[in-house]
């Protein structure tokens, strides 16, 4: 039976139609697509996860539709959320609380809180108190550099999660179901990698605004529908090529948790920067390689996490020179000219990493700028000016 | 005499710290190995069992704060590109290092031979030692202590910690010190730890008395200093806590209160429980705002960041590595929010507090994120309204004395009004 997504893929949608569909999902803070899925799948459940990395395969195999909870951006008025957080804490948790307290997350039967930082960690405890009927799990990923201990620990955590989620949904998955879910998310990651590769190659054809909307849609859509929508997008890109401009190529770093408002992404692009790599919504491509489908599926998933070569602020960097090298490597891989450190205000992981990352970039002669945003920042003039000057200086001084 | 005995514990502590820092300063010459680690989840007995000296950057930072040096260090770190938004302990430490690494006591601090990253209850720790590793280019060992997300230490988490201790931490210490792991030696340290912990708990629980012979926050941050830093498991530590306990017992027997910046506080009008770390840059002024009002803190959560002993945990020499894992897991900031709320509620009841106060520090998401919810939950469960104030640890820019004083005065008036209401 074809899903709606597959139908959409076959209908050769225009670029505008795909982007409009994705934008509609992004704008909908009531998670209409999730509610619709629940209505169409009477035994199904919805399971939320916060940034950055959550094992969506496990949710999926247990009968949940995985739903990324990324705050309300600039589209949500904060009425209740501010009563939960002091002014010196980032914006994300207050908008997540606002979404929840206004009933917009009442379709979630489970919420996973990854070990991204202490704010999200503590939010897990708040959720337990606020929503005692919802399954809440703090997802403490392994940080030890010993791969054996890390895999054993993480496989144990995944088994526990599968058991618990199975209890909630009434469906504890067998190995084959787990493998199917893993295979499906391998496909999702492969699709995300393809989108990133095409953008890197032809950023004029894949503006980050569009890519971003598509990926945001993927945080609420069933995986098959996301893949179909993304396929439709890629087909439309081929059918409607655009002309390159004389823009600078930049990597955005630091925006892996609280997401920048769309206006900020647009401002950077309109200021003459092609974003050729970024860490927006990093969880959707956290695992950089396919998870093998043989053997014990949860161990395979655990091993894939441990053997991964994702370097991010939320994982311990084993290599003492790793932080220094990271920007140089990413810039080289993306054929970029410069780095924009765009970090949420008060974001510990991004801001504590920044001096190390920036020093490494500057040692390698890579131009950098840095600014802070909040998900609800409304004024983009200053970002546009900074990014514009940055782009001009790159072009002028020949880094391009 | 009470005053003589009080002087004895203070003098002892001063002497212990001075000796320790002198040894640290001389370490490059004596060849003693230096291991930097953090207060929560510190593995002092293990480090000591290898004959190495622990050093705790948070303690240096807070002492720099008390000695009014932290503002310059923070400015130095911010000039070097560290964000104004992050933990000021880290910036104070980095600024101090960049300014010549002269410790708060005036002695030169040695470089670490090993950074023991006991990743317990605070995300910032990971970044702090990644930053220091770049500066010192020395070996670093990560010890991941899983968070008690569900409010308990899960058996698999304990096994994971034990494995890391055996396969990562101990080999790293063996390599750096050139000594073999000696479990019997570790046990001897643990025996001493448990003895000191017994005495510390007796001191902490004296806060239940009326008048309280201790201040469970301002005074107790001094009391926990040795056990939270380099002296758990040492003879000096045992001696210090014995002396301290005698002193407190004697004050209790005489019906005396603690000595505050205003002198002895015997006539205590308010009994409070406090959550959150203190401000260090204006520590005495802050304390004075309480003692001026004859308010005594009977219990606090901050004094459990380096170990929670008052609910029964003691280091157990019968299970040397297991007990270290249990200890780390139980440090206050490794407990989930519901457990923290339970602890506060329990303190309010058991210590018969009239009120509770949260000092929310800008630096610390580990403590601060969720404190407004803690406030409401504790209010709901105890029926006692709480007070909420904001400051910072060691950044003098974020201590607004007038604001805090106003808040506290109104809070005490509110407690008075409630009392009147009850008796009316
Ligand atoms: S934005 Fe940064 S500090 Fe805030 S929740 Fe996300 S990772 Fe944590
Ligand atoms: S964030 Fe909090 S717990 Fe962590 S180092 Fe800073 S003050 Fe300590």
C-alpha cells in the first residue's frame, strides 16, 4: 500500500509545492501531522525527543511515531514558559514548556531527553513532575573513550528503552522489527546525507532555507513520508535548476540544539553566504554511517553510535587535538571559505566549545565570525550586516 | 572552652590547606604527582592511594572569589574569547592560569600530571577539562558517571562505572604515578573516610537543635571544605572532623549558636533551608544579611555537592571500587529534580524550618535550570512560601547587594506575618 508520501513523490511536485508543504508542517505548532497519524493508526503512539541525539529507531520499532521537539521558534508567544526559567537560561526550554503547558504536546505518550546539556537534563525531571502519565527517560549516551564499555553500556540502555517503550505501547519489538526500523532510519540518514551533499555541491540549487524546512518536516513526518517528500524535492531541484551567484561558502557551527529562526538563516543567505555545512537538527544525521542489519540489532545500533565519527559539543572529544582540527576538517570537507559561529545565547555546549573551535579555525587561517541568537530573535538586520561584511571580506581578501 | 575549640578546627583547617598547597607548589621538585579533578565525584581516596595529590579547580575559583581576585581573572578569560554566558568558575580558572597560575593562597600552582575528568552531575566539567587539556597538554582520563534520571542508581550504571574505574581510571593513575593499584591501601583510606563522614553527619544534623549550633550553609561551606577537597580518607581529615564535632557538641551542650560575621548567633529568630551555591565574592556581606536578621540556616543542599552522607551513605572499605561508584552517583547535582525536591522537603520537615530560600546562580545550569519549579513544588508540598534570589558564584558583576537585601527583608517580614496569622 502506498503511503501519502509515496504518492506525493510520484506526482512530480514543484519545488514550491514541496517547500510549502514542509513550511506548513514547520509552522504548525499543534503538530497536525502527528495528530493525523495517530488518528489513522489507532494502536500507534507518538514519542517526542529533544535535541540532539535520540535513537529514533527504538521509538519507531515500539510502535511510536518519533517526533522532534525543537521549541516554538519565533512563532510562539511565551506566556507560561517564562515562569519556569530565569532570564539567564537559553530560550529553548521555555518554549518547550510553553508548547506542553498549552496542550500542544498532549499527544505524546513518551518523551526522551538526551544528554545534551544540564538544561535538557533537568527538564527531564520537570517533565516527570508536570506530566506523570507520560513516559520520561533521560538518555545518557556513553562518554567513555573505551569502546567496549561504551557499547555494553549503550546497548543496555537501548534494551531498557525498548522494554520500557514496549510497556507503554503494548508492543515490545522483536529483532526483525528492530532491524526494519533501523533499516528505515538508515534510509532517512542516507537521504539527509544526499540532501547535504547536493547542497554542498550546488548551494544555489538547494538554499538552506528550503533544506531546513524539509528537515524540520522530517522531525514530525513518518520516515517514509519524509523520504518521499525529500525525493520529490530533489527531483524538483533537478527540474528547476538555478544559476550560481558569486557568494561565499560558509559553515554554520553551534546551532545544534536551540534552532535559529528561519529569518536568520535567510538573512545569512541573502547577505551573500552559501551555507554549505551546518549543525542544524544534527540528530537526524548524528550516525554518520549505516547501522549494520546483521546480528543483535540493538547492539548493532549501540556499536554504530560508538564507532561513529561525529564530533560535536555534546560528546567528549577523545583526541586532544580534535577540537583544534575540527573546523579545519569541516571547512575542507565542505570546500568552504569561512565559519560562522551562530550559537544560542546562554548555550553551554556551544559557547564552551567555541574558544577551542575558533582557535583551531584561526590557526588554520580560516576567517570566522560569531554571533548569538535566540530562537525568537526578531531583528535580523545586524546578522545580515555582519554576514554581508564577512562575505565581502572573504571575497576581497582572497580566501574565496 | 567553646572559642578555643572553635579556633582549633579553624586552625587545623588552615594548617592542612597551607601544607597541602605547599606540597603542591613543591611537587615539580619533589616529584609528587598532581591530579586535577572536580568536587562532585572526586576520587580522592583512589588518588591518594597512588600517593598523588588532588587539586580541585572549583575550590581555587571559589577562593579567588572570596579574595576578590576572580573579577580580573574572568575579564582575562573573556578577553581571550570565553563567553560572558558560561560558568564563571571555568573562566576564573582559565584567567588565573593565564595570569601565571598563582593560587588564591599566593603559592604557585603546579601543572597537572593527569586530568581526572570525573563527569559527575555537571556538563560543564567535560568542557572545562577539554579546555585545560589544550592548555596543559597532559593525559586526561574520562570517568562517566551516569545521571540518576529515574532517581536511583541503576545496577547497569554501577557496573559501567566499575568497569571504567578498573579499565580506564586505575590504569591512567598507574601510568602517571608509576605505582601499582593497591586495594588494601585504598581500603585504609576508605576506613578513614567513613570515620570523618560519621563526624561530619553529626555536625550537619546538629542543625536540628534549637538553637542550632551550626549555620548549615554559610558556616558549613567551611566545614565541608576538607572532605570535599583533598582530605577525605586522610589522617588530617579524620582529626579535623573529630575536632569539629567536639566543638559543635560543646556549643550544643551550652545552648550556643554558630559564630557569624556579627558574632555568635544564639538568639535565632528564623530557621531556613537553602538550595543553591552561595555567592563567593560578597560571601561575608551575604551571610551578614542573614545574621543581621537573626536568621540561621539549618540545612542546605549545596553542602551535599561533594557527597551526600546524611541519608546514610558512607564509604565502605569492604567494597572499595563499588563504594566509589555509589559515592559519585549520589552527589547532589547528579540527582534528578524530583529527588532534589524530596531532599528539600525532608530538610524543611526534619530541621523544622520556618522558610526556604533558593539562591540561583547565573553560572550554573546544573543547579539553576528548574529551580523555579523546585520553588513551586516545595511550596506546594510544605505549605511554606519560599524566597528566590539571583546572584553568581564568582562574578562580582552579578551580586546586587541592595536587591538581595530587599528581597530577604521582605521575606522575613512575610514569615513574621505568617507567624502572627497562626497565633492570631
Ligand atoms: S540551547 Fe544549549 S543550553 Fe539550551 S538546552 Fe540547548 S544545548 Fe542546552
Ligand atoms: S556549571 Fe555549576 S556545577 Fe558545573 S562547574 Fe560551573 S558551578 Fe560547578
